[in-house]
C-alpha cells in the first residue's frame, strides 16, 4: 500500500468548516458536530485514497461528495499531500 499523504487544510476550507458548524449549531449543536466530524473523517480518508473524488472541471482539482451530508470537499493532490481547498454545500457553485 502506498504511503499515506499529508493532509493540509487551506485557510478557506477551515473558514468553510467553521461557518458550516456555526450555521447548523444555531438550530442543533449536536448535528453541527456530527456534520463537522463527517467532513474531517472524509478528508482524512483522502490520505489513503486521494483519487477517490471525481475530477473537477478546474485543472488539478478533485471533488469528493459526502454520502451522508450535502457537502463536497474540493481538493488538490500533489505527490506528497492532499490539500483541501474548500468545503461547499452542494447547492453552491464549485468553480
């Protein structure tokens, strides 16, 4: 099995996750934590399987649609790392 890649979160993706948590937590703090946990676990899985997401229309960008919640991880893969560049609700434009 290939060596695990380093996982890196961009400042934008970190802001996205904080905003997702804050938005959901206004109604349901437990649900907010569940969604964030799923985002983090899904991103961590990219360390072992970085090509699991589909290729985006943007060059060098991949998209991993979460199965459980309506969010998509937007990320780039390099030889040694996976960089999450954004976490978007599926109703948002991914460009």
